[in-house]
């Protein structure tokens, strides 16, 4: 016996606006939910936010996820570039070890990452 998951489409900002506009005008939760085509549980889910911040709070939920969590921090990129300028004969492995050695936060980068950063910097200089 397999369990099938039920898919509930995400409510749009327009649906949420309509939901609370009708609810404020009529005071009828069922009517508001039917017209906005959302469930009562969805109404109560958004009601707490609406009570705290009004229409602005239900406009669009913000994501707290980092936008690009795997991107190399800019200070590390600059450190790699400066190490390469001071020591042009050093390769990617040596630079990666040096970055790990001198970083106060103990961050490390791989040799391949160092190579990509230097390649990107070289391409920008050539342009």
C-alpha cells in the first residue's frame, strides 16, 4: 500500500489579499475561503501574520535561506588574488594551503576553487 502525497499549490499574494479583504468586509471565514479558493487551515495559517503586520505581512513570504551559500566569500577571493600577485610562481595547491594557514576563521578552500578564482580573475583582466 503506497501513500500518495497530496499536492497543495502555494497561495498567491493576490489570493491572500482577496481572502483577508473579504473576511474584513463580511466577517465570514467560510465565504472568504470559498471566494479565494483556499482552505480554512490556510486562512488560520496566514491570519497570525495578517494580525501582526496587515497586508504587508501577507504580500510575499521571505525566504531565510542564503541566496548562494556555497559561494566563496569575497575576502577569501581577494586573499587568493593577493597571494598570487605576491607569489606568481605558486600553484593552486600552495595557495590553498596558505589561505587555510592564514585565515583567522579557519576557513579552507580547495585547490580547484583556487584555480577557478584565478582563472576568472585572469579572464576579467584580459577583457
